[in-house]
């Protein structure tokens, strides 16, 4: 492209080339220009919201210049790219992240100050981009940050939901869901009205034969919907590399509005078409770890996958390479089974549209895809009714049948004497109705399958995917332990701690190589360092205490032990055990004499998290937490000894404030249920200790930081099956302390007991699937240990510093490098700066 521009024109373009601001003066220039022109305001009516808009536009302009250069560099280099397909990208706020990654926060701070604003206030104006439920979506966001920071040529592909995850309000102790309309003003996206794809649904399949007897399938008729691309630039840290997150939005294929229909009097039906099309990208499904099997969800999945593959294939075709080279140029990672239809779609493109043989096409498909599993919970494994698939995607169902046929033939040859294996591993479940098992399809169509922490990767090999390990061999299955980006989860969330660490390690290099954190262990006896360390934690707690006061009215003492559990509300994550433990603590305190009480360690129990709107039990847990708070926080016998707080509408930006303020945080899932967890990593990285079960990444965290620095409790994953069996067939009595907790609830101590009958009977009468009673004693004992440890502040700080020092492994940079080498086979694209020096190394 470049070579084809004639010299004189090229000179004109070059002469007027736009350069981003580099200093305070230029930044202020940009600010004022945006206020006065883009926003049509002036110094007399520029409030904080307008200042946020202008500052964001100034940074956005800078980002897009680097974005353009990065994309051009990648196109010319023509090297392999990775595409991360995820239905969720839980990005949070962008301005602070952009300032820090570009390295111009100080410039912005000074510039804003000149214009009469505090940078912290301006950052607070931004609405979170909340296009995700929880861990899976936030992991995708951390991966984008690492991919760009490490200079990998990588794109994310997702959906541009008009409504992200709902906003949570707590009214009379209950969760109420309010729509999150976040797109009113979003300076971080670039609409690409020229990048559109027509997506087909429904219709039927016709087969034709050519002269050579070759059959071709033609998918005809049905309905068209248009996908429009929106690009979100993703800046790397301390490198000019700026990658792309492309989000698709749905529109009626006929354009805005069908005038033919309008003129013929069908006004309403013309509007209805438009609305039906736009519904596809309207909402993020608010379920985590539960699949509901709704048609619209399947439509979302195909819409996004088809648009993304069209785009990927189009880009590949520009290189004029042969199809055989596709897997050398393209790696596609499936974030969970949600994008599994991409496997079928690529096979369809290659066979039906490009005319490749089945085997050749299938070879390409398998080499291209990798699949990441995030859960072993059966209720979260996706299955789609065959009838629905037939109706919505008739050609895809045929291809799935063929994939399954060839796969089962292979299995039959390998295991001639095992009839049952065919039934077990079939992509089609012979149930009523028949179902397509998406995880099996993902395994069969990928060259690598990975879990997200060691225990989880072992579990998938020995339980849900056991047969597939037999069939494909163990090498197809691998582990990549999750990680988090230290840019957001240390540098941005805890600037003072980041600064302190840099003063001891000599630079901010640890943000690019987190293993450098180990240098701070050498300062473990440095008095001034330890003092500053403790002061930072205290200041973060003061900030959270202020926030608690302003949002809930409850006054908490920042010297108390802050105990935090923030994450989606789910029985397997066991917030119910936590609140039962809090009630136990309350009852114990009440039973003490005033003199004895004074000796107890004051606690603040902080909860936050959303419940899926249809998940009744999770909502009851929220209700109980709030009711317990209402009683405990107003009990004059208790005072500062115990406060119970539920923070409304937990999201990424709140996490950035809450996590640095925690002394102890809870990661207490039933062993074997939490695939990894990533907030455990964030808390430890910010100097908080954790209490947890031997589950997910807790195990590897323990290995890295040492057993003395973590509070582990509870039954092990290997014992869970037997315990559950005993609950059902043996005698099962509730732990005696827990029984007292139930008694208090049933007496009405925390409001209408009837409301919590379901929570209690799940444990007492329905088999206690999540082993709350089995683990309760050890949970309570371990909390006593936490209290005792916290009394010895000196030792506590030693644990805190030691833990942070040993967290290097949990950077998402390590994680992305493992994917790049072990699954994607891609290399970073070095960046040459103008003076010829490689940057971003
Ligand atoms: C991408 C970007 C374009 C850019 C080209 C080449 O296009 O803006 O001009 O790369 O640098 F979107 P595709 O790869 O999507 O064609
Ligand atoms: C899921 C798993 C978590 C895991 C994340 C990221 O999270 O254990 O850490 O994926 O791999 F459950 P949710 O989306 O369910 O929060």
C-alpha cells in the first residue's frame, strides 16, 4: 500500500503527520482544543465530567496513532498473529490505564492541575466497561494488557454489548438489578462503519454436484444481520505496541430502516426488524458458571464467531498465501466453549466456500485452534439442543454430525472392544432432547486443551475429559496457570506500594518482569521500609473506610482487621460459610463478659459481589449478609469488635480500591470447584494475606510464598467425592458450632427465619453438596489463628512483604509467554523506534 503513493502526495502526508502530545504544554493544548471544539464548551462550563471527556479524547488520539503504526508494522511483518475469542472482556476503566501504560500520567496530572482539576477526581468520572461476569472476563482483559506489553501481534474479538453486566443496588437488604447503559459517552472505541459483515441465520441447505462428482453444500435463505466493528485500542506498558480489541455490534442488514416497508404502511414491522437485529448484541448474559441454553445466546455466539472468522480469513487472504499456511499465520484461542462454533465455521468456510477437501480443511482447523477450559462444574458445561441448532444453523449441524462421525470412527478403530466409549465421547448426547456437547466439540477441533491452574488441569484429565486423554494421548492436554497484570493490579491500584517497591528494586522494571519483586525480600529487616509498608496498608484502609462510610453510613475503624470476600456470589465459592462464620463470631462475642470482649481482635467483614438474577440461593446469601450487618453493626455490646459490610455493585474499579485495603481475604471454595481464582493473586500482590482452601491457584500460591504465609484449611479435593457419598448414604450430622448458628437464624435473630430456610436446609437436609459443615470447624479454627497472627504486627508485616516478594510467577506476562510458546507458537514483534533502537524490550 505504502509503495503505491506518489512522491509529492506522500510528502504532503508526511509533512502534516500528526504527532501525539509529549509534554504538559501540548497536553493542555489538546485538552482545551477538545473542550472548545469536540465538546463545544469553554473554561466557564467545563466541569469534571467534561474534563474527563477531554482528557480521554487527548489520550485516545495518542493511542490511535500508535495503534495505526502497530497495525501497519504487523501487516508488513506478515508474521503469525493470535486471536483471542472471548464473549467477555471485563476491561474496567481505561483512562488511568492509558496514562500509566503510555507513561504520561505525570504530564496529565500537571496539565490538569494547571487547568484546575485533580487527576484522581477526573479518573473517578469514568464509567467501567463491564463486558463480563467475573474471572473469565477479567482474565481476558489481563491477557490483552500482557499481549500488548510483550509486543505480541494479537487481537481480541468480542461483542459490543449495549448493556454490560447489570448494576447492583441493595434495597432493604435485597439485590435489585438495574441496567448498565455504559455507552452514552465512550471515547475509547472507534466505530468502523466500513468494516461490516453480513451474518446469516436459519434457512436451509441445498447440495449440488459438479462434473467431477464433488458435492458442495449451499446454505440458502433465512435471515441476515449486519455486524459492525468497533475497535478499542489496547496500549502496552512502556512500549509503543498498541493492539486491537474488535467488538461487534449488530444492526439490521437492510440498514437503519426499511423505507420500502415504511412506504407500504408496514412501519411497525420495519422497526421490529431493526430491533430484532439489534437485540443480538444488546445484553451480556449475567450468568457465571451456569448455562441457560437460550436461543438468543446461541445467536450471539454464532454472530460474533462468524464475524470474527470472516475478518480473520479476509486478513489472511490479503497475504495471498496458500491455505496450508493458515495455521502458520493464525492461532485462535477459544476462551471457554462459548466460541466453539468457530471450529465449525472455519470448516464450513474452507469446505463450502473455498472448496478444500474435508481432510485438508480439518487438518487446518485442528492446527489453528486451542481451547481453554475454566470449570469442571457440570451445570456450566455448554450443551445445545440439536433441534435448536438445526433450526438456527442447519449447515453447521450437518458439519457437526460429520465431525462426530469421523471422530467416532477413529475411536472405534482404536478401542474396538469398548462399545460404551462411543456413547460417552460422542459430540452428540443421546438424551431427550439430543444435545450438542460443546466442550467435546472444542476438544476434538483443537490441537491443545488447557486448564487454568495445576489442580484444575489435573482434574479435567482425570474426570470430565478422562476418555479424551485416552483417545488423544496426554500431550494434547496441558496447564497454563492464570496470571494477572501487575500494571493494573499493583501500579494502578496501589501507586504508593508500587513506588515503594521501585525505590527498593531500583526501577519500575518489576512491572515488566515481576520476578524482580524478589529483590524486596532483601529489605525485610529495613525498619524504614517496613514502616512505610505498614503505613501504605493503613492509608489504603482509611480510604476504604471513608468509602464505606459514604456509601453505607457505617463507621469502621481502620485499625481493625479487614477481612474481605469479593467475587461473584455462588454456593461453590461459599460466601454462605463466611457469613455463618461471622454469625458464629457474633454469638461468641455476645456470650463473653465485657472484660473478655475487650481482649478480642476487632474485625470488619467486608463482602461484595453480584448474584445472577435468576440464582435464588445466591440472592438469599446477599440478603442474609445484609441482615446480619443490620443487627451486628447496631449492637452496642459489639461496637468496633465486629462490623459487617456489603459493598454494593462490586466491579473492576471498586476492586482497585478494595483489594489494596485488605488484611486477609477469603478464597474458600469447596476443594476442586474453583478452577483457579485470580483475585487471590491480586490480594497477595497487594500485601494482603489470604485464608483459603487447597483449591485452584491457592495451591500454587502456597508453593511460591510458603506455607507459613497463608492460612489453609478444609478438606482436600481428593476427599470430596467420599464425603458427598457419605452425606447421601451415611449418617450426616451438622457441625455443632454451625448448628448454633442455624439456631440463631431460626430464632429470628437476623430477620424473618423463613427467608433463610433454604440456605440452612441445603446444608442440613439436602446433602451439603458444598461441604460447608465438613469444613466449618477447621474454618473457624483457622480464623482464630488469623486473629492471633494479626496481634503480632511485626510478624504479619514480615509475612506480607515475603509474600509479595515471591509473587513473580503470577504475572499474566508469564502466562501469555507460556501460551505463546506452548500453544500458539508465536513470537513477539520487536519494535524499532525512530532512532533505530529496539524499544519495549
Ligand atoms: C488493519 C487495520 C487498518 C490498517 C491495516 C494495515 O487492517 O486500519 O490500515 O491493518 O496496517 F485495521 P486489516 O488487517 O483489518 O485489514
Ligand atoms: C472462571 C473460573 C475461575 C478462574 C477464571 C479464569 O471464573 O476459577 O480463575 O475463570 O480462568 F471459575 P469465573 O468467570 O467463573 O469467575
